[in-house]
C-alpha cells in the first residue's frame, strides 16, 4: 500500500465519509491540532519520570485518536462506526488530578513553564491542548461537535498542568513562579 495518493495535491482532503474539504478548513485545523497534541503526549509519556504513568498517557493518546476520528467524520455521510468518548474518560482525568494534587504544595502563584526539560514538554502539551480546545469551540459555533470533546480537552489541559507540577516535584526541579514587576 502506498502512503501517498496525490489526491490532496490541490489543497483538498477527504473526511471520513468522503466529503472533500479544504486542508485549510477549521475542521482540519481542529483534528490536525489534536494530532499534534497526541505527538506531544507521546513525548511526555516517553520521559523516564513518567514510567509509572505510561499506561494512563497511552490511554489519553487513544482518547485523542477517538477525538480526531470524531472531528474527521462527516456525520451526514460517514457509515463508519467511530468510537465515542465516555463521561468516565473525563472522570479518570479528574481522579488522577485529585491524586496528584495530594502530593503537591498549595498553588500560591502562577507557574512559569520550565525547570526541567521533561516538565517543559508537559507545558508545551498543555498549551497545544488549550489551542485544540479553542479551535474545537470555534468549530462548534458552525457545526455540531460531540459534547464531550471540548470537555475532555479542557480537563486534559488541567491534567497536564497538574502533571507538570508533579513531575517538577518528582524530578527535584525548581517550580519557577511568576514574580510580576512592581
């Protein structure tokens, strides 16, 4: 099987269901950003500090593939069964954040990304997640989007923030806080 089809050479691509759309469409931007996020989650997952979280982070990647498939589908034309997100996917992230927060000092200031390269990767993933969420919200203004998609992305960005803080603690790195000029 060849990877290249040449069908996108004129700036169009196909949604699941066959509908052709511009590669510059908001829908493509949404699932392309989710794909970018998935790559960053893989980078976070591969950090040695996250060895005990590899399975959970892989599950997050699986959910992001689900979101990507949902966003890439034309609901009016696709006959393909696309997996769904479930409320327990969101609950899992909330439960994990609650567990991680028990190990963290109280948050008293804004945190600057950094302190350790692995932590910085988690912050980049968080920022890409927020961008994906913003794009999905914009798409939702024009077309129906499954209700749990923006909720999951919102919770995932929160999870990535808490994870970055826990990674900082586990790595013995400094949590750098924002000190505004007075």
